[in-house]
């Protein structure tokens, strides 16, 4: 997971608006703060998936200090929104003991997905 800064904005008699400085044009809103955060997570994920499909580069998250230095962002409240940035798969060769491969095959019908999920879980706890 990668966390990006989202800016929440609220005007009187309006919903909570959300925009992402690292992704111009990626905006959403919610009636409540919780709705806005949920909608922000969905919006950034869909935006990133579209960029990947279009072959566009996904930017690294900007530093909060750099974002808030822009006068246009000073009226927003910064929150971090996690996004899964899954890039296209890369084929690799891996050698494993035969008994481990057999155990994996008994547990799943997709070795690659199984190994990728196991690696992500291990990396989260590293």
C-alpha cells in the first residue's frame, strides 16, 4: 500500500469535498466525513487503475510540507489515503523445494497469486 495526501474541504451547506494534489482531476465528495474518506479511497484506487491501464506513470507521494506550501492547498485538511499501486506483473524464475510447490498447489489454483499475496503479507510485517 502507498499512502497519498488527500485534502478535505468543507463549505457551509455543502458536502465534504476531497481532492488529491498528486492526481489532478481526481476528486470526490461525501455527505459526512466518513463518507468522504470512503469515497476518497475508491476514487484514488479507480484513478490509479485507469492510469496503469493507460500506461501512465504513477507518481510517488508528495511530501506534506511541499503540498501545504502551495497557497491553493492551505484551506484543505490533509489526510492520508491508502492506495494499492499494482503494476503489471513481471515474469521471474523461482526455485522451490518440490514438497513446498506441492503444498502450494494443494492450497490454491494460482501459484503466482498465492506467492504474491504471501510476499505482501510478509512485507507488511517486516
